[in-house]
């Protein structure tokens, strides 16, 4: 369905005198903003004392904003329970992996598993929903705020232990079944009852990876259950509104596909500059993109969360200038608000919302820029957002993002397994999936992420990163897939309960891939293994496997073993390919799949949506995109400035 | 007042048989030593069992030393409470930021806030003062030992929490005022009473910077209160004696100006070799000065603590050879005792005292050299000290240090604010103030540090490092100052309760400086911003600000923004200048202020006191100072050997 | 006594269906394996519920294996107490240095000092021994598993504190004697009773090194006492069987000489690839040997543990392929099983046993290879082991290892002192002893390690690494030694209670060495001190000492001080020699001692046993050993392939 992409902003009426609200609303509208998020940290104002609610100030704010024509996204305040609640129920505080209670004084000071706190969340959510659920200006609800932020998905409280035991009993039914599934006979780890089972922290050395994998699954399910307490109430009391949660960059401790099942829209908070600062990239990359952000990280999350949202996603918080939380916080280049906005829309975003309307002059985020300066003067970002809004209107309605030709299967469960047992410390699921994504996107392709449970119909090429456990149903789906399938190492190397499959890796994909993995090694970069692919020498630089079977070898290690195998349309890469090997191999496969490739300049990316192709230049300097454009430019020029955008109307 | 600089030594009669004391005293006198510090770790000998005092051995030692003509500095033993006291009152132990109790077994095992321990300190101090307060050989008292050493200023005990709540109530009166001042509406951090307030450790993520800033101020006040318990007793029972405490290198967790208000003399413990080893300097510096020490760190502390002592300062402990506590402990070059001593006297020290008389053959400091070896043979240091004593006598009385032409304002409060919220991890107040100090001192200038509360009359040039909060009174003083004023970035960027000023930074200095800071960014060195100053290209290499206003730009960034501004006599540097920019800009300002500069060779430093100018050569190799000397050398030569000293008599 | 070296394997019948055992046994025999270790992690199967034993399955396994002709090594399961036992006695869990209880979920979750757990260990050991002690197939018992693994020697429980106090009382008798010995007058650390003494963790800053040294000795004695509980029972109930424990690589927290006094054979677990990965070596070394292992680490442990076992040692666990526990886990080159096996036998091993028979498909060690793959197919290692077994038979009986010409004195007590007080952070006893060992072994010499208590008769050259405390008896033994004696710095620098000797270092060796150490310094590599030895310039690169005395200087520092001294046959190196200086100095001394040197190619090592000389090539590539071989090769060739072995029959 074609629609006009929209702009939003995060606003905290409780931070500013009521007398300012009306002018703020008018200024938002003037800037082209249509949506405002409010309320998500205001519990101490909703309930200043235990049991005494005060929603009148918020009603007034909602009315003021609504009267100006703005649509409201209401946040439940459960990420910031007030001090009096903690003092009443101190065991709701989370406990760290090292056993330290994480106290009050900032935010997210709660354990997902604490049933008393869940009841409190239900109470405040119900109170808000009863008050505002049918307000005509309210179009959406955000549950809580940034689940998992500050490393809070995992908590090691007695409540978590108790819930974990219950979760395990539901899964395994008998303790004997659990002992068998986990292989607890090893090191006499056998339990006599579920009550004996501890959380997998604080042991003398590493715990059973089956134990940890189940713990991670449990913890993810706890986030889902916690969220569902609120969405159930909101669906009941505020029907017809979009339910949303704001996800984050590279927060992976819970399954976003699963949590999104209870939501209408996936949204996420995009902070490109800080995200680049903390990623383990080479200095050249960090230096070149220091004030624009990595050219793939934003798009990676757009595509991932669009999949989580079953096609619908928003940016709930967009970085508007320097922020406060990274080790170093450079100023984005002029133009980046517009670039990041256009890129999000190109990837299918319905809404891009900025954090926040006005820079806060107090508390933790004083160094976090806003659309307006703390003294109320419009900041650079507001000008760029206004320009973006104008351009959006010029282009009119745009079709929703449609299915790409290429898909990458993204599995949180596999990510957890690799965190539990990397075997080589540089074997990172994030790095791997980002490398695949980058290699495909550098060719100008639209790329989808898909859940391991998703159908693959219609794709011409599917890449399967290290999918540690492959369910039988998934194996069947992959077997029936008739496009090219590229499978990365370690796929199918574990059963659901973290055993090596009886037929070894790739387990249920053995027949499809025509191989058996007989041995694997990890190594530091200096021990890289040479690979000959089409008479050029590359390396496996972190991992290699020895495989045997009836598949054909299309690349060999120079010490004589298969490096990439092929059986019909299914390819297996028996190691961690260096950047060049991954790129060149994918080039060949993409061409073979009949997909057309754009020869994009370094640092430039592109995506199509509807009948538009958006080009974004992540370089600080000017480049030419003349070789990539055949149609009419409706925005920008072929001589594309640094941090600039061009849009081509497709034939 | 002209006086003869003197030499001292730290001595532990309780470590050696009484039979040795008399000879030791004679040997001290022979070496030219006049002062001896005793007693500061001997609680278990003063009170071997609870309530049973034994001061007779100390009386005997004092008499022996006094009879030899030595003057005694008596230390209270409160840095080392004995085990029986801990066992009686275990909650006096400090608790670390991570919540771990820090136990007995070394020293400083107490929390400053524990009122029971304060009473015990009063008791032992009173007992000592009653016994020795009027002893004619006793000329001074040292309270405790090295406050803050081993990271002990901050403790997270229930006692600290309770005192902190009391401190906050005294400061804010109502909880509403505190909530307002801290901006606790942010993240629902509002409190209903002072009793709800926690110490700012152990939270899920960063606590409110206002919370932490007040905690740091509180903790500093606790040190002052703890110290005052003792000084009140000593002033009463030992009138006429100098009260002193021994400060340390780069220990900054409490305000030394404030604590010194209760003292007569500031003293400090100078360990140049280890201090260099632990500083974050480039390897070239560390390597070149590895056996001499950084050429500015010692002088920096002389000048800082001279300011704290209102003109009076001592070296209480001078490193006499290799020590035990740094990661690596090289041997100082022969000559360094004499060099460090002369340098201290040049900066105004009344006394330089060595740690210790004889190397201890047991316990924690066995690798810490003394003036004598453990076997009683004079070590290299004793020979150098003896030479120094002889030279001092040759020169006779020297005038006290007088006010310099140049001052740097030093603010502990600003230092704490930057530790709390660096925004860029390399933004260090210590590094900044040392860089300014070094740049000025490389020109051969005498430099004063002054407190933010000090008058600026008489200075020709004042440098104001990042003064985070500027009180109105200070703003007025700066405005009235008629010399050149050079202001570093982030000055005036916060109110006293850590809010951004309503008129933005530099807040109350906006009119004086003619600027408003509209945006700031931090970055790693590779993202440095180019600066054009007098047609030469430098960089801001950690920080830059965008400023607007009516000030004139005397330097620009190459992307077109003001880099250094000027309004009348007030300059603002809108970024972190690299070493060359800082040096060259100061060169110009110093010259403009009519100050004469010496062209010192690399690694050579100088200072004048009275009618002498002392040159010290921190290089291991020989250099010529012929270009710097116009008068008569009363010590040393123009061809100055490595680790050597020359003294010029000024006209 | 000449004997046939033998092969073994670790086997876990409890992991596999009983129906597989007979075939497994047959396959072991077929591969040339004679010994099988079983049982050491199976407590939860021996005693599934408290007090209910089930040994029938093990009896069946033993019978099946024994019937196939295999000899059984039975392991007591005390490294893996089951959960029900922990829940009954939770205070048996160890506590970390940081005060955190280390819980159930992996292994080694017990404190050595817990007397209740010792009783439980006695109970299960007695039950096993009563059941199997006289079984004819049982030839040996292994106590527990890998003492000290996962950093478990030191535990900070109340039980440990109580035992420590008792240990101290037994050692010092009166608290006054302890205070005197430790020098507790320093910092008022004096105790009024033994009950006041804490464990040396959690203090504010470093505790008394005397305190820590005694704690380390105590902790080592606790391991010995814990082990003796089991060996006493086994000697009683299973007479005639070898008692053994499996030691580890570079685990040094307890005195292996001392613990071995209760054992018949020392054994150890050899994991060359992972050991190299975690050592602080230069990258060149790590890269070159990444798939073969460091060429000296294995031999170092063979020679050390042969000394502990009074001539008798086994490899209890030999790495058979990639493992799971290092940060990176490369695959050993084909051939390495055979190479490591031959090398162990050359150093005197009676048995080399592989870990494990079949790769476990579940729990913590899934990535740890076995002789067979998880699917039961023989892995590369099984083929190599089979070849090794065949070659062993071809050569027949071999004499036991005999005394070498060269000895290095190895002192756990000195190692602990240096860990306690390195003074320079790079002063490592392990690095020092390995450097000496490597320099000697590169010359083709057989090398013995000897205990500080061992006689030195028959050696031509003895090297004494930093022997911190030298007992009078040892001093006499060294004085009476008539070969060349080479003494490293810091020797004799402390009394038994960690005081500096009254006559300074080297204390009781002063007369023998003709020196007194008057000063020492540590430094980073960039502050290295130049040394002139035989007109070539080397360095002391971590440490230097100033010495005086009547010894002759055979090398000088270029700043004019003695660097290496000689008095008669006793040499003292007054610093940490760089690699070249150590090698060249030892070359001269070895030649002077009349020992013949082999000019081995880089990466090749050799050892003689009986009338065979074994060459092993740790390089991945081919080298020639033609210059080193004069006799007949009974295995391999002069043109030695990478990872290959050659054996020369000596005349």
C-alpha cells in the first residue's frame, strides 16, 4: 500500500513548563512532524506516591498536541519504576552475572522474571490505558523502553532461577529427560530434581553449553512474556492502536522475531555515530566514516527489523547530532539527518522519529543533542528534518517495501549458541552476518533478512549464516528451495539440545549439501589457511573445516582440501572466508542467479522502494554516481556531495 | 622571609633496636638533617591492647633524637588502626564501588564517614597530644598519612550513605529542591525523602551526574571533617606547632585547598620515577626520562601545593632510590636526589624530607630504598643528601617564593565534573592542566597555581582550564581582571547543580568572552579538526566546540568556524589544542604580556627564588645552558651534566 | 630397567551404551593400547542418590575391558561432587579471591580445606577401593583430577581461614614469633592471637608478602593433605597398584615435588597447541609453531614431572587433535600425535595415554577431539597412535631415562615469592626457567630438573634460577658442588620468612659467590642496560643488580658495573640476560664443562634414552639433520619432514 512516509519526535512535556507546550506543538507541525512520542519515563509523575495517580498533566499535554493535529504514541513507563516501588519490593532489582545487585539511580532497574513487578507493570499500564486508551489523538503505544539496554536481558535473581526451573520442567517434563538432553552424565552434573538446577553463572569454570543455551532461550522468552502482560491490556483497552516497542542496535539477547509477534510494528533506535565507535572495525573504516556512520549498519537493522515487523517498521529514535553515551561522540556531518532519514524510508520505514525535541539541560543526557538546543533555538537537525519533510511531500506516496531477490536467514538462537561456545574468539555471528550483508549491498542489491521459520518462496538467492541448529522442518524448506543456497560453516552442527548430531554436521542438511564435517579448527588471523578459488588465492582467516562427501569442490585450500562445495544449487563454505573471498564468491553467485549488479562507488549505497531508487553517499567527500543511474533524478545530482542523497525515478 | 631551606628524614624507631637510635641520630645530624618524622604507623605499639597505652618507647626515641638537636614531626597513627580495633568495630571498614568490603592486612582500612572511628581517632590523637604536645623537640604534627592513597577517599558504606543524606539535607533543605536541582524528573528518579537517596554506585547504568558531583563534593568534605577532628585537638594541646598532612601525586579525589585550610603547611610525597611509569604519556617521553622522572610533574605539584599551603610547603617524603610500588621501578640516575631537592627548594619548599632513613628489611616496602641500606651502610642517596645540605649552607638564607607573573586556576570541582562526565574519554583535567603548565614552564617562566576562589591581582596572564562551573563571584573577579585571560573549552558549561546554563556555556562568562557555545563534539585523535592559527595548521585533537557571538576569531578551523576567539583581553580556545598550538598560542600571549622567555634546551627547567635562578637538567645527557645564563653561576657550570644542577645569582 | 613404552586411553563407559563396550575394547587392543583410565568424573553414577552406591556398571566395564587384556587405571571422582552433595554442604564450595562463591555447574567446585568434604572423599574412595581394590585388571589409581585446574588451589573460605590459622600456629607456636617473623610492626599489622589472622585477600592494598608467602605454602600443603586422604585408603585397600595424579601445564600453585611424595608415578596432561596459544610469547614463535606447539614446553614438563615422580612419569592425557578450551584451537599438523608420543618416550615416559577414546557429542568438551570421531569413525589420531604403537614394538625395550649432565633447580617456593612480589611485572619464574631450559636444549643436551632439596652429585653443570630463599643446607650442598654453578639474580634475597638477609642477597651464598647485592632495579624493555660480554654487546632487559665483592667480573655493563661474576666455579648473573646473552654465556660454560653440543636446526629438538637418540622436528617444513647424526637411523631419515621423527641408534 502506497503511503506518505512520516516524521515524528520524542517529547517530554514533564520536563518543560506547561506554558511552552502549545508553541512546541505548533513548531513541530511547522517542521512537518506528524507524530509525537510521550510518557515512557514518567512513572514518578503518573504516580507520585504509591497508589495515587496523576494523569491530568499528561491529558493536558495530549490535548494540546492533539489539538495541533499531532498523533500521539504513548509509552508505558515501566523502564523507570520509581524509588518508592523499589523500596517496597527490593528483590525486583536485577542481579548481574557476577552476583551483584544492580540498584536504583538510573533506569531499567528490574528483573524481567519478577512476578511482583510484572503485576505492578500491569497495574500502571491498565491505569494509563483506562485513561487514554480511547483518546482519538492516541494512535500507538510503545511498551516499556529499549528492552535489553544496559545489558539487562539476563538477570540472576532467585525469581529468574525459579522461573527458569519452571520453564525447564515445561520443556523437558522429567529431570531424567533433561539430564539426557544436556548430557549431564559428563562431570556428574546430573540433577535429581528441577529444584536443584542453578542459573549458569558463578560456576568454577564453563557450564554445560546446553544449560546456557536453554538459559538464553528462557531469558528471551521472559522478555516476551513481560511484554505480553502490557500488550494484552493495551489490545483490550486501546483497540485499533499500533503496538510497538523500540529495539536497539546490535542488542541480541532476546529473539526480536518472537517478541514482535505481540506487536504491530517493529521500531528501533538508530544512533549511527556511536554505533560505529563501539564496533570492532579496523581503524580505516572508523576514521573514514567517523562523522557519517558505517554505511551498512543502519540498513542492516532496517532490513532486520522490517522482517521482525512483518513488513512494518519505524525509527522511533533517530540520532539528531552528537550524543552522550559512546566513548567518543563526534558531530555528524551536516546533511546526515536527511541522509539517514531517506535511507530509512528507502528501506521501508513508515515513520522516522527524532530523539528528542529539545536537548535536556539536566540529568544523564545533557550531551545528547535534540532538534532544538537547550535554549530553545532550532538546532541544525531541525533544519534538516524540515527539508526532509518538504522533500517527502514532493515525492508523495511511496509503495511499501517489497520482497527482495536475496535473503539472509537471521537466527538469534544461532547467535546465542556462538556466544556460548565461539570455539575461536573471533567467531562472531554479528560480524559474519554484517560481512555477508555488506558484500551483497555493495553490489547495489536489495536484501531481506528472514527468520529461520520464514518461507523462502520467491527468493533467487538465500544465504544461510552459521545456523547452529537446523530443525527438520527448516531442512525440508531448504531442500525444497529452488534458488541458489549458500551455507556458512557450523550450520547444523548441533541438535536442539546442543549435541553433535549423530551423523555429524551439517546434520539434517547432510543430504542436501552432500557433505559431512569431520573436523574443525579455529585460529588467529596469522594462521590463516589459503584458499584457491577460480585460480586466485584467498584465505579462511578464522575457521576451517574438513569435509567429506559427494559434493563437488568449487574451491580448495592450498593444502588440498575442499574449501567451497556444491551439490546442485546448494553451496557450503567450509571456513570463514576473508572479505575478498566472500565478495568474489557472492559476485559469481549473484551473477549466476541473474541479478543485476550496480558498480557503486566506495561508501555509496542504494535501495529501491516503489518506483524510486535512493542513493546515499556515506563518504564525507563528493563522488560521481553517473555510472549507476540510467533514469531521471528527482532529487540530487549525479555529482553527489558528501553526506548527500540522490533519488532516481525508475522506469 | 628569607630562611635556610632544611632537610628531613622519616624514621621508624619501632623497627630498630633502641640501642641503634643514638647513633642513627648522630648520623642524621652529620648528614645535615634537621627534621625527623616519627610515629605515623605505630598504633599497635602505642596501644598494644585496647585501652592500654605505651608511649614510653616513643618518649625515649623523641628524647634521643631531640637531644641530638633534631626537630620532631609527630604523626598520628590513624592510617593504620590495629586488628583488635577492626574486630571491635568491623563496620568501620571501607566498601569499594563494587560493594566489596576492603579488609585488614595493609593500611587505610577505614571509612572516612564512620563516626565511631572518628571518635577512636580523636582518642588516640588526644592521648598522643597530651603526652607529647608540649615537648620542646616537637615542632610539627602530621595528621594521618596520605589521605586518599589506595583509592580510599570514596567508600560506599551505610555510614557514608547516612552522612551523605545528612549532607544533602543541609544543602537542599527540602527533597523537592533536590529533585528540582538534579532534574530528577528525568527517568523518574524523583525521591520522596532524603532517606531514599542511595550512594551513586551499583546502579544499572550511569547515575545522574548531579548526584555524582554532589557525592564527590560530600566525600571531599568528609576528608576535611575527618582531618579537623585531629587538628582541633592538636591546636588545643600542642599550640605553636605546625600542623601538616602529606599529600600525594595526582591524588585528586578531595579538595586540597579546602583540607589545607585546617593546616599550617601543605606537604607532599614525591616519587618521580614511579609517577612517570604510571602516567599515560607517549613512549618517547617515558623512555627518555625513565631514570630522571618527567621534568614537569614534580614542579607541578610544588606549585600546586604551595598554593594550598598559602605559600608554605614541604616535601614530606622524597624518593631516595628505586621504590616498590610501580609496575616497574628503575633506579634514579646518580644525582637525582640533589636535583629533585634543589628543584623543590627553587619552588619554595621550606623542607625536603627523605623516605626513609634506612631501608626496611621486612614487610611491604622491602624494595623501597632508603638513605641507608638495610645492612646500615650509607646508600648513594645519603651521599647526595649530604652534598645538598652542604650546598644549601653555602648559599645561606633564601627568600620565600614570591608571586609569579602567570597563574593557572586549579579547580578540584571541575576535575570531578570531568571525571563524572568526560563525554570523550581522553578529556582529562590532569592532562590538560599539565599540558598548560608544561607549555608555560618550557619558556622558563615561574608559574603559580591558584584556587578558583583566589584573587588574581598582580598577575599579567591567567589561564583558566576547563572551569565547569563558574560562580557569579568568580565571573566578576575574572571580568575585573586586567591581564590577559585565556579560557579553555567547557568553562561555564554547567551550573552548580550540573545543569546546562539557560544561556548555554560559558554561562556567566558569556559577556566577558563574547561567545555562546552552541554545540560540542569529542573524538579520537584520528578525527582531529584542523586549525589555522597565524597561517600555520594545527589541530584540535580531542574536542571542538562551535561558538557564536561578538568576539573576534583569532584562529579558525579549516572548515570555517572560529577556533580561538578574543574579546578585549579575554581569549577562548574552542577545542582541545594540540601540543604545538597550545605552545605557539601561549608564546604569542606571553610575549604580548611583556614577559621574558628563556630558550631552554629540551629537558631543562628553571625557576627563580629570591635572587637565585636554579637550572635542573632532567636529561640523562649533558646540555649547554649558556644561552640562558647572563649572570654569575654560584653552583654548577654552563655545560650542564645529565641529572645536574646549576644556580645563577640574579642581578 | 629396560621396558617397552606403552599406550593408553581415557574412556568413559558411562557415556556410551553398554553394548558398545566390547567392540571399543577390541578396537583399543587392535590399536596397540594397553591401558585405560576410567571413572574419574562418575560420582553421580557411583552414588546416584545420597548413600546409595551403584558400582555394578563400572564392574561390568572393568570386566569387559580387562577381559580384552587391557589394564585399568581407576580414577576417584572427587573432582566432580554431585549436586545433592553440594546442597547438603554448601559451605564446601570454594570462594574466589574477590570473595565470590564459586558454584556448581562444571567441576572442581570444592575447597581443599573443607574437612567435611575431605570426609566425603574418603567415603567414596573407600567404597570404590573396597569394591575394586583387588581387581586383577586394576593396575593403578588416579586421585581426583587435575588439582589446581581452573585456578582452584586458592580458596578463601572460612574453612581455609581456620586451617590457615592452625597451620600458622603449628609453624610459629606463638603469635609473637609470627609478628616478629613477618615484621608486623610495619603498618601496625601486629596480631594478638592466631584467631585474628585473615586470609591475604580483600585488603585495601597489598598485604605483607610474608603473609602471602605463608598462605601459598599453606595452600600447597592443603592439596597434599587432601590427596593423602585418598592415597592412604588406596594403599591400604589396593596394595601393589601405582598411585598417580594427573598434573598440568604451568599449573604451579602447589608444590608438585611435595604432592608427588605420596604418589608412585607423576603423570601430566599435555595439550601443546592450546598451551602455546596462551603463553606470552612473541608472535613469530606463536605463528611458526601454531599447529605443532612450542618445541620446548612439552619437554620442559616431561623433565620436571619425571623429577617429581622420582624417575617415573606418564602422560595421562595427550591432546589428540583440536581442543575446546583455548581462545583459539588450531588443528595439530598430521604427524603430531606420533611426534609428541616419541618425544615423551624419549624423555622417559612409561606410558602415553590419549584423551579420549571417542569425542563426546555432548556437554562442555564437544569441540575436544578424540581418537575416534563422535560418530565412531577412527579419527586421524587413531591412525597415528596405531603407527606409533607399531614402531614402539619394533624398537623393543628401552632403558629408563638416566641422569643428565646438566640440571636446573626448580623451586615452587621461589615461583610463589616472585608472583607475590615481582617488583618488575615482567619478572616471571616460568619465563626464566623456560628460557634457561630452551637455551640448553637448543644445544642438543639432555637436561634434568631437580628439586631444591635434591643432591647434585654427578652433574657437570647446574643452573640455579632465582632461588629466593636458600636454606643453609642447600647453601652447603651448593658450596660442595664441584661442577659449574650458574646462579640467576634475586637468589638468596629473602629469608624463609621473607626478610632481606642481614648480610643482604645472596645471603647464605655470599661467600660462595663472592658478592653482595647492594641495589636492584626493574624496568620495561626500553630501559634495557647494555652488557659487554667477550666484547659483544647484549642487554639486561628486565632487571639489573649492583654487586660488590671479591668475585671477578667476566662481563660488565657498559656503564661500568659487574654484570656476570665468577668466583671459582660459581657464576652469578647480576640481571635478566636477554636471549642472546643467556645462550652465548651458556654455550661457553657448556663447552668449558666438556659437554658436546649438537648444531640442531631451528625448531628441531633431540633427546637420548638408552641407546637411542630421538629427533623431533617441530617445524611445519622439512629440514636436514645430517650434521647431527653420526650413527644409524632406525626410524625416519636425515631429510626430516615437518612434524616428523627420526631415531638414531647410538654406538
